[in-house]
């Protein structure tokens, strides 16, 4: 893929009105949606196709709710693994490109034009993306602020940046060895090995990091290259934005933080 990817719609393309966005968001959140996602999550290991396909459709719905139709838009999916999100964006008419740092995560049939690339240094020109997308990646990078800077760099002024991550004190903060991470990472990893007979995929400080909601919100709001459009629980069926405003409680209850950011003019 060349750094100067096709831009699709021009920067002057009409954006959805506030009323349109509000109407498209009324289904999110909902109890039915949250239950569907939770049931799919329970079968992540035995039916990843169904789980991640549903998650991809849901994420694309959220992107469209805040950014309008994806037809003709350039979407950069960073750390998208085997490409479920990229495929869904393309299904909706976007020019979507996957950048994944770990070749093993691409699986047997990665999307066409997938690129092995570090999220800290993307092989893209400034401002090429209408939407920059990152799902459950931030907790796996050692320097989240540098990672966010790269997402902002490749997003055009006025473009949308979608970032979600599982915070450390979430019930799923320890990933496969959760919720035992509350009693210490090493103890939780040891328990996982005793229970399964295999080493855990994640190691705290190597490929999993303790990212907290409060600190992340303060850092993002202090930046001058992005504006926070919404900070919300990604999966909650109600009070999705309210829970994120409650210090302390949000670290336990949010489960997964979704940040919708707008790229500011340079």
C-alpha cells in the first residue's frame, strides 16, 4: 500500500447534522445489544468468527453514528488482528486498510493489502485517513500517548479517531487471567498455567500494560491535536457516559472505555 492512499470523499463532504447523529445513536446503548455482545464474548474461544464479526458490526455502527456513512471514506484500522473490522468497513463501502504489528495475529486469511507495521510509526502520510480506528489496542502498547499521537497524525483535520481499550481495573483487565489480576499479575498468570497447563499469552509490562481511565482522560483532554467528542463505556446498556464521569467507580465499572475523538486543525 502506498502512503498516499485514495482519500474518497473530499474534506468538504457534508457531515451528518446533530439531529441525524442523535437519531442514529438512539439504539446505542440498549440492553438487547449488550446482552448479544456478552453472549458472543462468552464464546470467543470456541466461535471467534461469530464473536468478532458481531463486534465488528457493532463498532462500525458506532463509527457511522459519530462520523456518518462510511461509503467512499478512507479508514485506517490499527492493530486489527485478523481483519474482522477491516472487512466490515469494506463491506460498508469504505476504503479500509489494516496495519498489524504482529504477523501471527493476521491469521490464515488476512484482508487483502494488510500491512505489517508498528502503530508508533505508520507508513502513511499526514492526514490521509477520514477515520482512524483502534479497538482494544491501547492496553497493549507501552507508550499510549505516542501511539495516540500517531493516530492523530494520520487523521485529516475534522476526521474521526475511534479508540477503545480495556482498563487495568476492569473485571477483564487481566485478559485471559482475569479476574485474578486483582490479586497480582504474577499470581494470576501462575494460576492460569496451573489451570490450563499452558503459559498465558499476556505478560504485564511486556505485551499488556496497566492503563487507567482517569489518567488517560486527563492526558487526552490536555492534548491540542484532538478534541474529545465522547468518552463512554463501550458495552454498557445504560448510563454509558455517566459511569465514566465517576472517579474511582469508573475504573471498576466501565469495563472497556471508548473514546471518540475529532482531529483538530494543525
